[in-house]
C-alpha cells in the first residue's frame, strides 16, 4: 500500500498561499520568491516519501499562482524611480 498526499490539504495550502501573497502585495519580487521557496521546501521536507508527482503538481500550482498574482501587482512608485516623472 502506497501513501499519497491528500488533495484537500494541497488545495487548502494553495488557497492560504494565495491569500498571503495578496496580503504581501507591496513586497518585492525577491520577498515573494523567498516566501514561496520556504513553502515549497517545507513540503519537500515533510512530504510523503516517493510522492514526487504530488510535489511537482504543488510546484506547478505555486508557479501559476505567483504568475497570476504578479500581474495584479501595481508597478513600483514611478515618482521615486523615474526622475523625469518626479520633475513634472
């Protein structure tokens, strides 16, 4: 009998990650990456042995969420980064 990761746990975790990324909407891309890396490494460490398929699916879903949230992020403040805009 082989053990598999419960789909419901994965879905709950993905929803929690999505809410956390929305909460951190002003964070830098590096901070986003650190957070997602910690989530993924935690699942790899505590995951069911030899259940690589479920872990790959989790990684793909995290990547999809990151890309979707990335498009929702506002651009960095233009007045501080672009001196031409600040002068106007």
